[in-house]
C-alpha cells in the first residue's frame, strides 16, 4: 500500500480539475486523474508527470455505475485506500436554458452528471475513504448555486446567465452535500463545497475572469483541512459563500 496521500480528482483532464490535480501533485501526493476520455486522460497524466507529479489515470464516467465501481477497484488494488476525493466533473448542458424554453431532458442530463454523478462516485469511494486517517471530500460547486446571490444581484459574473439547468444543479449539489455532512457527522470524514469563482474554462466559452489555477486554490485548501476543520460548509477564497 502506498504511503503517499492518495487523491482522486474527477474531470481532471483539463481546466480547473487539471489544476487541482497539479496543485495536489505538487504537495507530493499521488493523484488519480479521473476522466472518461482515454486520450485526454493520458495526456493529462503525461503532463503532470513531466511536472514531477506522481499521477496515474483512472478511467471514470461519473454517469455510469459500472465505471465508478471499476474506478474504486483500481484504487483498491493500487493503494488500498483513498484519502481525498475531489468531485469536480460537471457539464453545463445544452441551450437554451431559460425556464420557459429549456428541454426537460437537458435538466435530467445536467443533474445526472453534476448531482447524481457526485452521489455515485462518492458512494463508490466511501469504503476506501473510511480507511484513511484523515479523509476529505471536496465537491466543486459554483457561485451560481447560491440561492442568496441568485435572488439578490443581477451581476452576471456572480450568478451567471439566466439558466434553469446548470445553476439549479449546483444548488442541488449544495443541498446534497449538507445531507452527506449530516450523515457523516461523528466520523473523521470532512466534506465541503468549493466555489472556484468565475473561471475561464470551456464551460463558459472562456469568458471567465479567473485562471483555472486560481479556481483550483479553494479545492486544494479544502483537501488539506486539518482534522478539526469545518464540514458541511460552502467556501470560496474570501471565506464562506452565502447559501
């Protein structure tokens, strides 16, 4: 079994996920690069290794039960445990997304990845996380998932465009994470939500004002919380995000 801290980052082949993997790899951790596209996954692993990280590929489609089970088995065989899970994989879904125009199927597709995918992967990895001395789960949310911000401002940078798919999926993820925190209370597993800010990625057509590296910082902070750190919280670089 590996003595290094073992982390799995989903959607780690590009953007914020890649930078989370890079940041954790720079700490000397062993990083599982979770991604469904083999070519992009292996390319990311090669780049991380070239930078000195102990990275390895984890084939993972968060929408598929068998894929999540196989990923857990791979980590079981490789390390016998998992110390940190970062649920980063997400999609925005097709447009239009105005509530009066969105196809209900778009909402289903977005929720399948952004919410049920997190549930699926987390539950597959929990037996391995329970073997860790200091397990951490980081669910990557968004400022658009804040109901307070959605109702109090029209700032597109803060709340995104009008959309009934992606933003509500992040609000759903926030609520799910709180329920996990309630169930896991009394264990040593800390689970929190990270808000990366408005990052320039392909999810927003690279219109964001922050770099993926800046967006990854909150996930790295939450992944390295001390044992007496918070759980069930929603955080960005500046502190707690209003629900």
